[in-house]
C-alpha cells in the first residue's frame, strides 16, 4: 500500500484526462460527473495531479484506514 493517494477536489469538469493518464487505472469519471479514485489501486504517483487541466487533484498522505 503506497503512502500517498490522489484526492479529487470540487469543480471536476469530468474531462477524463486523469482517467486516461493513470498507469494503474485507479481513477474513473463516474456518471459523467466527477472523477473518483479507487483507493485500493492508486499508488500516489501524482501523474493525474500534474495533468488535470482544472488543477483540482492533490496528492495527500493516505490515512491508516484507507
Ligand atoms: S496518483 Fe497515480 S495511480 Fe493514483 S490516481 Fe493519480 S495517476 Fe493514478
Ligand atoms: S482531469 Fe481533473 S477535471 Fe478532468 S476528470 Fe480528472 S479530476 Fe476531473
């Protein structure tokens, strides 16, 4: 389990960029509305953080229960 995880903020425009760049297929746009991170798959690599055109993804330290 990696130490970091991607966290999607508000104002996701559901563009799908994060979904397409994630090497672990850990992030998906659900219902065409908002990107959601699968905590069991995300390795916290930060690629989606850099690529999100809206700049709303952050890398955060994973909490113990996640
Ligand atoms: S941090 Fe990396 S593994 Fe996690 S959702 Fe973003 S691109 Fe995927
Ligand atoms: S790249 Fe950013 S704006 Fe686009 S779907 Fe992902 S989180 Fe939402």
